[in-house]
């Protein structure tokens, strides 16, 4: 059963009003005319009542120009901040506290041949990027003549937005969702402090795999090894101290205690016409990314005589990565290819500017750059590289250096820009061919077309590692080298599966006959519970409706909680608190509703007590202390089979079961006491939403007064869900605040496009004074959607305002 604490109102209002209903009493749209140099012919931007811009232009060149102009009109501060962060130019406007972050980010810029870079995308990729940034720059120029329209963020900190170059669209790589550097370091830490076998508790490898320490590797790594990498890949943290330049560490954030605190994933599925109530294919997608105000995603519609695309993408990029083009629909989730390796080098003891390679000494490449600093002189920074990639740490005392090799530094790896390749596809063959060049992020792309075909095409640059598996750091002396990349057609795929549907949620989905031992794409996949629940629901439905897909995106059933309830059901306790907890759980359906006492107790238990008790029971003290939370799947499998082949709880079946039960009951008692401290002695008054909140924070939240902060932030609001429910919620362990989740959702009715649905939290606009800054937040919280209108007639009927662009001088 699909349940939400706030009922889904499956009326015309909740689902998004029909095109006919929209036309009734539609107010006359206000029109703003702007003369824009760089535009060849007039173009129109029609903004509908949900803040979605529908761009109509006479050519693709003008269409992408207008898309860039509109992105700046709605999200200029956001995309300017992203550009500065990605290029290492924060210090220029925020001051000296950001020099280290700028230096770190510059290490991970693409620095290769730009023509080679452009050639890895579609033939017109450079032209599209050029026109898109020309539109951004045109809006920046327009603001210079109309300073009263400058977004408040620039006015508050007294700086102006920068102009873009086409290369800025593709050179920035440090937000590309590649993996698995942090896990390599965590695994080495376990091997150093305990033993490598213990790491199977921290992360269960899939398919089943036994890794080994590479020859010559010392697994004991420097404690702050990842400081530079963290700086390079994190967002921008503004504080009063950092803007004064008095706190040089203000831009740092602590590494997550548990990788699941920063878990980013997604759900998607496609339904074939034979399993759809509409008789047409359906595509559903809800990416799980960081919550923020404004939203990470931006919905746009670009319509020209030769191209008509609508959907969501990042506002700093042209085209859309999730949506449709009137012929096919497409959506994505992360496909967990391992694209990173940490290399460890021996330094020349008499010359630390050289490292050992192939029996000799090879010099580092060092680039000398100057970081512009607001209010001061430029700061010189050195950027050091080996043949494998940027150096993130040098241990002069031990004569060691550490560098990152990442596929993201190869040509064609600009995150999501590869969508310009598939936006024109009309058949599965064309779509699959376009995905052959997709670099990053590594994705499960699902496909559905108007002829009723559905499919799955993973994409991403997959390194060939001939003699190791990529799970641990390796010596950089020449013995562990990539041998190119697997071709796109060497990844698995599916077309019109017999089941009538295909779904992915970042789980291990390599087919049973896939040659994983040879290709070693990756062994670290996201927990499969979301996928299991979605597959469970879709398999049971004879026919799947649009409403069913929306319900499923908002489903809060937790498979791990269900499994734990089955383990607790036969247990009892002489301890009053423990028995009270068992009684509270009786009959609970493992649904993480916002107002659920059981969900509150379960998540406190699961997050703070059960994992700790489990690892302490099955590992040595050193092994338990060497890792944060254990792998959920490994823990559940072991609890369900305590006397299994690995005998984690001992060899005797009865003793093993008794030890398992003690872990469950003793940790549950602690969780009960914790809930009493948090929410009082009456369990019926406990509430998951009192602990668990959704907050979309603005980057200025920490540097403004309370009244302004309330205007900028959207939330906090109570919310249900967990990391393992289809309505996914990644939260901080210390305070349960949501960090990531499905801020954008869409369900596409393939062929009846105006019947498609979407929602984008908290709203489309980046202007806090706009009615579209937070207007979608309540809709999202209720699990509701608006119509993603596509036909010109439906768009005109729902138009709230117009921007008429004309060529200017």
C-alpha cells in the first residue's frame, strides 16, 4: 500500500489542471519587451503560472541564446556562484578566506585541448554552448544598464556578475558525481587499523568480490589526506568570519561520518504501453540531489522549428537532461562505475620535486597561477600534477605524494552536457548511439518513445584496470596503469523487456551473464532497498497509471525497516522499556510517515544505536573503531542469518541467534531512552517529523539577519521518508536534517505530452521576491504536481507573463 502522511489529492487541482481547465478565466499576461544585442530575430519567453519558461525562437541559435538569457534572468546569482566556485574565482569577490578552496578547485579543471573536448560531444556542441553563454552575457550587459534589476545578492556584497566564455560550460568538472576516492581511503583506513577482511562490514561489494592489498601499498594514509579534495568538490560556505577574511578555515566542512549522509541517487522507470492504463509508454524520474534555495534543477522548454525540448537540467547548462523532445522521453539515475583512483608515490629523497616512475625519477609538473583576492594583492598558488593527475597531498617527512586519477579530467566529461547529444534522438538506436559518448556522471538512462518502445542504456567512461580492481589506493610507480576505457557498447542495456517495465535506483543491476570479472566496472553500489520496493509495487500492478507513478515517487515504505520488524516480532524482554518498544512496533507497516511514532523510534534506533551495536558485536574493537556505520545490506543479511557461512556471531546456531537477539534488544533499549529524552515519556506523542526536517537553505543564510534568513530559506518543514524509501531522504545523523532527496520529480505521459507532470522544490525562480521562489514547496510536500505543458495552445492558456526579446544594437 502506498501511503503519505499528507493525502495525495488526485483531483484536477492536485495533479495539475488540464489544458482545458487552464484556459478558463486565464488572466491576460503582462508583457515585457527587451532589446537584446546578439539575437537575430524576435523570440518569446512565456512564463506559465508555475514559473516554467517556454521559449519560442525562429532558430536553434536564437533558442539557446534565449535559454541562456532566461537562465540568467531567473538564476543569475546561482549560476555565477557555481561558475566562480568551479573555476576557482571565489576569492575575487569573497576575500582571502577562499584562496585555499580556489586553489583546490583549479587542480580539477579540465586543462586539455579544447577542440578535442568539443569533439567528444555532438557536432554542434560548441555552437550551442557559445550561443547559450552569449545569452547569459547579454543579460549581464542588460543589468549594467538597469542596475535597479541587479539581484540582491550582488548588491549586498557589492560585486557584479561575470561574463562567461563557452569553455566555462565544460571545463568545470569538480561537481561531476564521480566515485570512489573517499571509499578507497576508508577501506585503506580499515586495513591499516584492523584488517582488510573487516571492511566487508563497512561496505558489501557487489557482485561478490574479494579485494587484496596492492603490492607495495602502505594502507596507513595521512589523516587529512582528503582535505584538498573535499575543498575542491564541496559547495560554497559563506560565513560572517569568512567574508571578513579572518577565518581561513571557514570554507571547510567536516567529512561525513557516514557516506550515506552524502548519498546522492535517484529513481527512474519506464512503463510499456501494454502495462500502462493509458495505452502509451510512461517515463518517471526523481533525481536525489542536495536541497537548496534555489533548486539545483531548473525546468525549461525550448521550441524552435527544428527542436522542441522540455524538461529539467542544471540552469548553467543548455538543453535539458531529463524530459522529452516530442518523440522520446528520457530520465537518469546514477550507474555506479568506478571512475577514480588514488595513486601513492615515492618521492626522491634528495629531490622532492621528483617521484619514482618505471624505475626512474620523474619531475612533477607545476603550474604557477595567481588567485585574485578582493581587497588585496593576488595570491600566488602552485598547482602540482603527476602524469596521473592533480597532487592533493605531499608528506615530505615520509617522502610520499598522493594524486588523483579521475575519468572526469578526460575529454568529454563535462557533467550532463552530453545531453546535447541525445536531445535530437527519435529512435532507440539513435538514443543508444548518442550515449556511446556520454562521459559523466555515470548514468542509467531510461528511454520511452511514442511508438511504445522502452529501454535502458547506461553511460559513462569506464576505466580498464588490467591488474587490479580499483578498490584501494595503488602505487604510482607504473605498475598500475589504466589501459584506456571500455567502449559504450560494452556496457549492458535492455530494450522492450518482457516484464513491460524497467526501473533503476542506483542498485547493482549488472545482468547475471555480464562479464564483470573482466571489466570490473565497479563494486560499490547503492543499497538496493528503493529498487526492491519500486519493483515490488510495479510487479503487483496489472496496469500502471500516471497516478500510480506519482504515488510511487512519494512512497515511504522502508524495506530495511520491514526486515527488522520481522526479526523483532518473535522477541520479548523482561526490561520494561525494551518491551514497550517491541509493543510499539507491533503491527507497524514500516512506513516512514511524518507523524509516525514508530518511524521516529526506528530511525533513532537504526541511525544511532543498531549499527554501532552490530559492528561492536561482529568486529574487534580496532575494526569497529576504524569505520563509521556498517553497510546496511551486510548488517541485515547477517542479522537474518547469524549462523551463516562467515559465522560473524559464532559457530553454534543457538548461541549465534542469542547474540543477534541481544544486539537487537540492547540497542533498542538505548533508542527508547533516547526518544524519551527527545520527545517525552508518551510514545503516542512521538513524531518522526519533529526530528526530521526538510530545509532548502540559501547560500546567504549564515550572513544575514533572522528576518532576511526567513525570506531566503524555505523551511524547515517536517517531512517523512528515510534513505531507503522511494521517497528518499538522506539526512545528517546528528540532527536528522535532510541534506539530499527528490527535489525534482516528473512523470511523462509519452505521446500525450500535456498530461505530463512535474514539481521542482522550492520553486523555479532564484529571486526571493518572486512569487515563483517558493510556490512549489507545499505542492512538493504534499506529493503533488503541476502539468508540464508542451503544446503551444496549452502553454498560451496557462501563460502568466511574457518576455518579448527583439534584436538590439
